[in-house]
C-alpha cells in the first residue's frame, strides 16, 4: 500500500512516522510532482496538480474538519473524501466558545481594562436568561459546544440545515426556522461548514436580527462573515462586540481594523487544532475499514459541501 502525504503548511515528518507505524510495510511519502500513484492520500489544501496526477486513489483523507478548500478542486471521480469526525477538536472548540461566552457575559474584558489602569471596579451581575446563545451548525463540533454551554445554564438554541434534536437545546432548522432562531439569539456562535449557501451568512441583514446588544463568535470560516457589516453594527450600538478566530485572509493583515477595534477580540485560528496522534489513529482505522469494504463515518457529500 502506498500513502501520499500532501499537506500545506504542515510539518510532515511526525505524520509520516505515525502513518508508517500504523501501517507496517506501507510506503508513506511526501508527494512531489510526478510521484508514483498512491492508494490513499492524506491532505490539507493540496494543489490541483496533486489531484490531476493521483488518478488511482481509493480514498482522500482531510486532516481538518473543514473541507471547503478541498472541494474547490477537481477531484478524482468516485473517490471518497473523508473528513475527521472529531480527533480531539470538539472539546477544544467547547473550551474556546464557553470561554468567549463567559468572558463576554461576566464582562471580564471590562475588568481586565480597569485592572490595567489600577481601577478596582464593580459591575452589576447580569442574568443568564437575558443572554440566550444560538449555535449555527449542529455537526459534531456544534453539538458538543451546545451541550457544553447548556451546562452553564444559558438558554441555548441551535440551527442547522436539517432538523436535529439535542437534549437541553432548542433546535431550529431550514430557511423556515432561520429568522426565528436569530430573533431568539443574543450571543451568536458560528460553526457552520462553508458552502455557497453559508458564504456571507453573517451580514447586515442577518446580524441585525439578533437581539439588541448581540455578540458574535466566529470559529468556522472567515468567509461566513462580512467584516464591514460587523463593524458597522458594533459601531451603531446594535452589537456589543465579537470574538473572532477565523478570517478571510490568514494571517490577518496588519492594517485590518479588527486588530485595533476596542470591542473585537482576535485570536489566530486556534480555537480547535488538529491533534496529530488522534488524527493518525482515526485515519488508520478508516483506511483499514475501506480496505475491508466496510462503511466509514465522515464521508463528504460534495453536493452539500460537508
């Protein structure tokens, strides 16, 4: 068996070592132009040339949860594209989002600013029922985040393309439920896959439907958000601020206004990182299942984009 590794901006050697350990006797190599055909590919943002040359693949494994970049390529017909189900990312995402929600709700950013000036300050406690949290996207990550938020007694809503049922979460679905979901939400968390339908989904017309004093947390993709609309709604007072971990251009350009806006918190796409050992173990299990002709979880439907 031959496995080709083609992952942009990823240190290859630890992945190669792990895959070789998982498949004794397999040929596992970093792809280069003109390389021999492989049976399986482990990829992150590969070039089109890779797909054009690798015509004998039996499976393509994406090392991140999002497959939007991969689906912009011409893929070998009939070859399953498999995303990671979790690989340790859902607990990281729950940590990050809960931290962002609690930091905003408890006004810890305000206390931090006061402390920097040597000011001993007091703020009136706020009520959780006044800060309903809406999670857009109820896949593996979204469901874990929703359950975690519910543990802090926030009212939690979720919205997905198709109907879902999660204990402790009020679920909305489809176009018919979208506006009701937004109107019920004060803190909006975006965990949607990026598809043509979700591109620019957080724009003036949707964000303005959030409850007054709304707050935005984007941990999905930068292209979900129209940057200028977010800033305008914060500056108008309709939104209280945002925590953003993903951006249209990464790294975020030095001159971008997000860096200096006093009500926007920026982090460098670190909400949920791929954990190598867990990812390799999951990929190995799925390759073994495919070789046996067994179904695997996480196969992407290109028509849906996830």
